[in-house]
C-alpha cells in the first residue's frame, strides 16, 4: 500500500529450514583426561511474519529509504540441542542455547541507492522473548552493472 506519495506499508512472510550434523571428535594426548565429543544432529524451522513501514526519499543524485519492521518470529524442531561429552571416562551432557517457541521481531534500516551503479544497505534486527534476546546487524555495499 502506498500513502502520501512515498510512504508505504508492506506485509512480509519468511520461512527457512536448517538441518545439520556434526560428527564425533576426539582430543587425545592427555592420557586419562582425553576428551571425546559426541555427534550432534539438528533439525530447525524458522518463520517470521509482520509488516514493514518505510519511506522513499528522492534526492538529487540518490534515493534514501528508511524503514521499520515489526512482527513475530517462531522456531520449531530441535530448539535445545544437547551433545554428549566425556572427559577421563566421565560422560555428561552439554546443552546449547534454547530458542523460544516464538519471539517479537523488530528491525530498522536505511537503504541508499545512487543513480549510478552503487547501493548501500544498513540494518539492525533483533528478536525478544522471555529470557531470550538476539540482536544483529548488517551492512552491504553493492556495485551493480
């Protein structure tokens, strides 16, 4: 939807799937304190849905597009991976960081496109749930011919 010439509201939907398998490994040379890492397999699905509010600002030699995005992020599958280790014959489980079933997703960014071949994108993104916080960012410089 496009309001007032250059302001827009756009829905989004994203889904991804990760499958991974790490084989076992052994650290030796410490005699009775040798370490053995068990294998780990993981299947994880991530989805997100929400809306993006943005604006297109035409400048003399470029176009700026600041935007805000808010929605929900969900995870299913192996959200809490556990791997077995043993040191000196004693075995124990090591748990990874648990992902929430769902979280609030928020993002903000600025896209710049020159009237020539250069483009630049800068963004922050985060997800927030009870006892879980994840923040990240990206910067992308492109030359498109």
